[in-house]
C-alpha cells in the first residue's frame, strides 16, 4: 500500500491549495517543500512582500500628494527603511505561518526538504523514499536570465533582491516594463528613487489592452517614471558602487548607456523543475521549459500531474490555486475544471490596473464584432473625493448578443472591481444584466455599472 494517496511537490499557491483540497476530499496527503517556510514564491518573495511595500509607500505618496488638500497638515513622515522591511517580513511571516496552521488543521503532512521523483509513484526527500498513488508537481518558477547580464542580488537584482535592498537607491534602472518591474518601480519611485524603465517593446505591459497601457504609461510618467521603450539591453556592467546599462534603440540601432545605483532585471520568469529527475522519468516537456500536461493536468507519466507556474498559462498565484483545486478534484474522481477565459490579472500600482477576458486587439484579430462601453472615473463621485479620478472602466461586449467578452479597468480599486465582471462572465451575463443591477452609491463599482450602461443607451454621469 502506498504511504500517501497524494504527494504534492512544492508548497506555493498551487501546491498548498492542491494539498489542502486533496485532504478536504478525504485523501491522505503530503506536501514537500524545500524552503524553510510554506507559501512558495508568492508568499515569501512575490505577491505578498511586494504588496506590503506597495501599501507602505502608497501611504507615503498620499501624504505628499493629497494630505494638505484635505487639511491634514504637519509635513511628510521620514522613512525608516529597516522598519519598513521589518513590517514587510511580519506580513510574510503571518501568511506563511498561516499555511502551516492550515496544513495541521487539514492533516496535510509537510515533508521538509527538496523532493525528487526517482520512479513513478515515488518521491524522495533527503534519504527517505515515500510512495504515493498520485504525485502533483507544483515547483513553480524562477526569474529568467538575460544575455550579458549577471545578477549578483546586490547591485544587479531580481525581484527577490529588489524586495530586500539594504538601502533605498538614489537611482534604479528596471529592465522590463511588465507587472513586477512596474510594481517594484512604483515602490522605489514613491520613496524618492529616480526610476528608469528600459523595455524591448514599444509599449509597457505587453498583452494589456493598448488603450489602458497608454494611459497607464502616461500616469506613471506623471509619477516620475522615465521610460526608454523599443530598447534592447546589450549588457550591464556592475561594481560595488553601481551599474551601467547599455542598450540599443531598435528604431535606429543607436547605442546608449545609463548609470544607476541598482538595476532590477524584471524580464519575466521561467518554470523551475531542476532536480526533480524529469528527464530520467521521461516526462514530456514543452520548448519553453514547461511540463507538458493535458486538460486534466496529467503529464506523460501515469499518476504524475503538474500545475501552476511549472505548466503553460499565465504565471499568476490565483491561476495556480485554481489548478490546485481542480487537480485535487480530478484525483478524487470529481470534475475539476479551470475556465482559462476568465482569469483576471491585476497590477497593484496606484492607480491599479485590472483586466479579464479579451482585449480589443484580440477581438479585432479574431474578426469578431464587438461594442465598447467606457466610463471615466472623472464621473464617479467617490473617485473624485479621494483624488483618484484618473482612468476608466472599459467593458467589451459582443455586438449582437451584448454578452460580456472582456473588461479593462485603470483606476481606484480596479483589482477588486474586476471580480464583479468575472462573476458576470462566469454566468454568461450581458452588459444589460450588469446595468440593471443596483450598485451602492457612492462606490467605485458604480463606474462598472456606468460602463455597462454605456454599452446600451449611454452612461448617466458622462
Ligand atoms: P511557487 O509559488 O513558485 O512555489 C513553488 C514552490 O516549490 C517553492 O516554494 C519552491 O521552493 C518549491 N520547490 C521547487 N522545487 C522543489 C522541490 N524539488 N522540492 C521541494 N520544493 C520545491 N501573482 C499574482 O497572482 N499576484 C501578484 O500580485 C503577484 N505578484 C508577484 C510579485 C513578484 C515579485 C513575483 C516574483 C511573482 C508574483 N506573482 C504574483 C506570481 C506568483 O508568485 C506565482 O505565479 C505563484 O507563486 C506560482 O505559484 P506556484 O505554486 O506554481 O509556484
């Protein structure tokens, strides 16, 4: 008899959710995690610490920008970087300990150490080999490297180093204008760092609705960001005092160099599967290093599943969590499913940017007839009261049926507002369904309803 029904390798959002849900479904479950703490990239060096620093620095930004306007006098507080770091670590610790508690509560065994799969149905941790009827690989991802750039996590850092710099740099070059680069850039820009983002493409946040991306770029520039777009980084030369980034402008091949105290390489992440023994097992891989799975998360080896950042799809914690839930259900003989058409994505800057479903560009390319309903936060009383009236809600619906196909929001609370639309999309709702739903006043959510009204006869407050 196998030691476990399920062994999950990796204790991140994909792995720990799969483990807890498998246990909830009555399966004897263990989770292998090599880090000292559970929670994976997300809780330890990703979503959670970045949001803690974004929160602290957002308040500082508010003091500078808006406090006097509201009659709150007395000047800006000074920044104690060590205490801000300690606050961040407290938030991380609280969350990782929370997962440990949930493991105990649900009777999930934490096998501490790095796991490998010596043969189908076996997981080796340290010197011990455990057997399992099902194995789920949830080993996540690691930062991608860039030719000509050596990361030392001191002067030239990945997001992990950027979350824990020894001091606030005077200048920071961010390579890559994706979500992680812009969030970490925001943290430091609000702390007074001169932030320059060098991006290979001609626009920021690749894949985002281009109207939103343009507005986002404009707003970030107002916050002090400098952007060098269409620039291919050639090399980064660093010493103990700082670094020089050499880039080539794609439009005319001209080369230039920019100096900074710190360089953040934020050019994306790649699946992490090292040390598992997948080659020996004969697990089929995809060209970009992901584990190949079918739509039931099955790999090419029977009894071996994979989820999260280690497989294809958006590298997001909630996508990994949903796959964790689904794979546990499938192993338990139920009907686990992830709807990849309704996975929201959020940038936690100020303003927040959130989207779900199709962009206009995607619909144009597919030749699908659509309508757009847009509503600016300038017409939203609550947003104006908190000085966050920049941005808009853009709802995209099928031209014939009015069914919601996508939504893109830049504005206050966008990361929460988007879920109203996600639920609507899951229920196959039309814009009219949203427009006919009473929304409390004064809330940011009214802007979503107004965008829905704009898909019909027109918004009221615009
Ligand atoms: P991971 O979280 O990477 O977890 C994998 C775990 O497996 C790790 O703990 C690792 O130690 C362990 N492991 C690997 N190999 C082994 C082995 N052989 N044996 C034992 N253990 C092993 N996503 C969002 O949705 N929202 C955000 O706001 C967000 N912010 C981010 C900010 C930053 C700076 C970064 C870097 C990422 C962010 N992400 C965010 C992405 C998110 O962190 C990942 O998508 C998510 O963590 C993926 O979950 P996972 O379970 O697949 O893998």
